[in-house]
C-alpha cells in the first residue's frame, strides 16, 4: 500500500469535487479546413477556451512514450499517461526493441511457437495490417516472419485485419500489394507463406470492452474455420468488396483466400501455432479469450482447435491474458487512483462502453480491478451497437446525467469521465456526423460546468489525443488533398495536434498562478489533479500545469 499524499495546508479545499473531463479525440487543429472542432456548433467550448485559464499539452510521440514524434497518440497511451503522471515506454517501442535486439526470439513463448510449427503445423499471424503503430506495425510482422523462416518454419499464414483508421481510409492495397511482392521473394527458396483471410477491423475480430462479440464470432469463422466468401487473392477481395459496398477499409466484409473456390488456403487446425501480433490490449482481449478459454458463452465457437496461441504482449496484467505472450508490457505503478485510495479519497470513473476501459483499466496503469472497493465507483453506460455516424451524440447526455447527479449530491471528491464522441465519430470520417457529435458534447460541457459552479468544485477539461480537429488529408503546403471526385480526402486517423487543458475554478482562492504552464505533455494532468485536490504530487511526477504561489 502506498503512503498517503501529503496535504498542502496552504491550499483551500473546495466545497465540491475536482472533475476531470476527457474529451476523447478533441485537439487543437493546425488547419482551418477539416477542423471539425472549430467548425461545429460549440459556442460554450470556445467561450471557455477564450475566457478561462488554458494551455495546450502534447499528446503524441515521445510525450506519451511512443518511439518518435511522428507517431500519433492514442487513447491507450494517453490514459496511461494521464493516470500515472509519468511517461513509460509503450507497446510499439517495446516490441520494436525486442525484435531488433533479438530478445523476443530468446523467450520461451517464441521457442514454443516455432517448435509447434516445426512439428508439421502452420504458424499463423493475425493482426492489424498497417504501419499505423497504434495497435500494430507491419514491420513487426515482417521481423517475425524472417526469424521464423530462419528457424526452419515452412508453412506460414497471415490473417489481415484491414485498417483505414490509423492510416488513410482506403489504403489497404498500399500494404497488401507490396506485401505480396515481398512474399514472392520470401517464398523463392521453398517457404510457403501466404495471406489466408482478412476483413475490416470494425467488422471482424477487433471488438473491445465486450461491446459486440459478434465481431469476434465473424473473425473466428474467417480465420479459424476458413468460412466465408472466397477470393483467389487479397487484392481481388479488397477491390471487389470495395466496389460492391462502397465501404472504407475498416468496414469491409470478411474474406477467405481459396485457390479453387472451395478449399481455404489457411484455416487454423489442430497442431498449429497462432500469434496475435497487435501490441495494444483493448482490442486483443476478446479474440485471446476465444483461443485460450476452455469454454465461452459469448458465441458458438465449435470445436476449438488444439493450438499454441500467443499474444504480442500480455494484454491484461491482472487476469493474465493471454496465457502466453512475446513481450512484457510496461510496468506502470503508483497511479493517481492508487494514491487517492491511499489518501482515503472517494472517486468516480465513468464513460460509455467504448471508452469505459480507458478511464478504468488504462487510467489505472493497465490494471483491471479496483484498488479499493469502498472508495472507487465505476459506471459503464452501454454504447449503441450501430455505426457511430448514425448516433453521433453517442451516450454523452446519459454520462452527463450521472456526473451532474454525483456532483450535486457531493458523493465524490474526484470524478473522471470520458466523452468518446470526438474520437469514435471522428474515425468514421463523416464530417457532418462529427459536427453533430461536437454539438452534443458542447451542451454536456455546459451542464457539467453549471453543476461544478453550483457545487463549488473545480473542472479540468482536456483530451487524450486529437482526431476531430483534423478530418481532411493535407499536403505539405497545408492545402487539402482531393479524392477522385474532387472532394476533400477524408482522414479517419488521430492527429498529431496538441490538446487543450482548460481550468474552471469558480471559488479560486489565489493559491496558484492563473497563467498555466506550457510545453508539457498530458502526463502533467495527474499532478495537476493532485494539486487541485489540495495535495502535493510525488516528486518524480511530471510537472503540474499550475504553479503554486
């Protein structure tokens, strides 16, 4: 158990709670065109930005533990950073280092995978097929392919989850076609490595937070059973499905590769080995359960093949999922939640399903359970199981109902909440839907503001990364790229933009300078929350955005 935080006797504890509002995917845009945060009916947000103490925070690259500043931030690392107050090296960086140094291949898990395949089985790789570096990187896949071949593995199959979310929305063939050329060279000396199946990441396999297990069922049928629509090549599948549906990559239906139109080239069968090569945990837990669990109730799995399954990382350190993994995750300790429990502070964490795990699991340093059942309350509002552009307001009003009730009843000293609108709707690329989502969010922000004001609390508004602020692809000169129809080319990935940090303290007592610190990262949110609660942050925490007088 940690020691309690030290009380700052010079800070006047406010009557009401400190409320941390995380506007997921809402950054400060670089370009006017395509900035749906700026170009939406959000008068209250912009009024706060113009009149309240505000600064901007870095939310991507090295500021959140990613390999370089060319790497966009994401909700996982963003909530890790905001929850623990320091920057830890994250999944992409850890995996790259493990492959480059060879440490991954010295571990027992890799050795077991290779041994299984060399006994006559096939080595399968399932994962997000892009270089988005949010959930996976295609270079990690290639590194493992080369090593497997060098160690005598002959039969290898790839099950591609098409991205179009962390990379341009119709870029699948930009990865598939060069990869097929790569495989021609790879197989030239007798290896047998092929793409076996695929489908859009928002259609199969990569569900999260138990929101829609039917995605996992579809993935299981596609990758494991080899059931689905047959195509001779992945290129043919993407072109055909795209022309038939008009869908962007993340929404393309599943497909299976077959040479003769009757037999799949790579179903997963007894004696095989399987690697799920995503390093990020939220969309890896359910497919891992499908492979590892002795029984499941979420869908009819049928006969489970007897395979050796491994994840790229341990996706859940508490429940130890999966049973086998290749790279150790960052060991994140001494989080804000743990300190609050040690200091006997009651807290609430709330969001809807799509981001519930972010304000709990990721915010707590990749920890599933609570630190103290009596001091912590978690509320999950079920998300709609529909395309987000059809319900762009999502559940923000219901989240706000519960938050305002908690503030009005003075139930908690600290409340953290996540509004998913800017991120989840931003990923659809539908501009009007994003504008609608931001308008709904603006109404909710004003409601929470009024409750905080009446209760005499403090409201700190920020984001985990950008998205809705950068909805169009831009050229280096800042001009908007156009598609073949002359329309702005949609961008569905996160942005590299900074995020706001806005402070509302209606009963301000003059304890700190209202000119907020600049040049910091979102890890500074943790120390800021501790400071505003009236406590001194740990000495090794990243600097708060407020300077005490």
